[in-house]
């Protein structure tokens, strides 16, 4: 059970660490085109408070503040929150590998050796 929880946390943290750089790799206008998937907008013709949040956040993360705020004013706080969560996740991932010496799973040993080769983690 302990290994399953460790593996779940490890995979979740790794996915979160990969998600933001992948989003930055996409062009800022990647989500600008296409049909709306908002239930309120397609069925009732009105925008909900979340309409434009993905597009606005994506533009804000690319440094286009004005465009992001035009799509949705909540884009700026969401972008800041995502960056903070991403940095805290990276720090937690590092601490999880650094301070769990008594629990050396094969996955953890592989990640520790990788971080030691990159000289991020001391031997």
C-alpha cells in the first residue's frame, strides 16, 4: 500500500511538472480558434464566468497580459496560482526524493541517480 501511494504521488508530481512547460511550448494563439465547449454558451447563448479562462490563461502565461485579461479577468490570478503550484510541486518532488532514504523503490533509485548525474542532488 505504501508503494502504491508513493507511486501515485510520484506520477502526479511528474505530470504536473511536465504540464506547464508543454503549455508554454504551444503558441499563444493555440486555443483561440474552434467551437466553444461551454454548456451555457452553446445552449443559452450567454457566457459563464469561466468562458475564455483557458485562452486567457494561456495568453497570460506567454506574457500577453492585455489579451489574457480581455478573454477573462480571472486569467491573471489563475496564471500566478499555476506558477506557484508548479514551483511548490517541483520543490516537493525534490524533497520527496531527497529525504526518503529508508524507502528506496526502483523508481526512486532511478530518479535519484538521474538527479545525481545532473548534479541537482548531491551523492
